[in-house]
C-alpha cells in the first residue's frame, strides 16, 4: 500500500471514530507518521523558490595546498527552482545548474555540482577526476548555511608515472593527489 493510501485510510478511520473531520494538527501528525516519504511539512524546512544571495565564507579545510589558486564561488545570486517533493535545482548566475535533494530536518545535499574528468594526453592510463559537492542546512525557508567540498583524484595505472607527476607538479607544485578543500557559505533568499 502506498503512503498516500495509508493517509486516506487513516483519515477515514479518524472520521468514523470521531464523526468529524480531523484537525490540521492531527493531519500533520498523521501524515508525518504514515507517509515519511513526503518532503514538505512534517516539521522540515523547505526552501523558497526564487532568487537567493550566496555569500562565501572561509576555507575550512585544504589538503590541496593551492594557495591563491584555490577557487571559491564569489558573492552573487543564484536561483532555487523546480522544487518538487524532496528535489530542487540550483541555477547559478553563470547559467550552470545542478540537482539537490532535501534529506529531512532542513538538511540538503548536491553531490554532483561539478563532475569533470580530464584524461592525460598521450597513451597514459591516467584521468584526473574533479568533483564539487554542496552540503548544507536550510535553517528557515529563506536562510541556508553549509559548505562546498572540492575533491580531486587521479585514477589509472599511470597516475604514479614520473613524467605525469612532473607535469602536474609544474602547475600545482604543492598538491598531492588525492586532495580536497572545503569552503563554508551562507545564503539568503530574497
């Protein structure tokens, strides 16, 4: 039986037991207990769709040692759109978009904000994989905080090849793979 059917059966049971419609508080309690798959309600914080302001914070962890080359998103606007169930989309001012999931209790994750792979030139079995994920909390429907995590790793039999390592070290002399860094952020809905 689907969760929606359970809610309808429970409401019918309450009606027949009391002879009247259940209160909104009873419905909220009932639906949260019987249909945990519903994203909205149940005390969870659900973000407002629309324009938000992103304010990057400080780097909280850095094993990549990129120094001035450490990329952080600048202060700016983004849009929360397509809020449906436990899913929503973030559209940045650079017209990139990525999917996110509400996890409950205001928590959310966007595990694949950026996913890129860079195969080594030539006949090398080595690929640099980059991932940026976002994890955060909506503290109200208009306030969020969290962190973005950048991670990089080399995958393939030739990742330890001295020639490849020498080229990588020319560009990133203080970085050893795998590595990651985290940047805190806050966001406010307009």
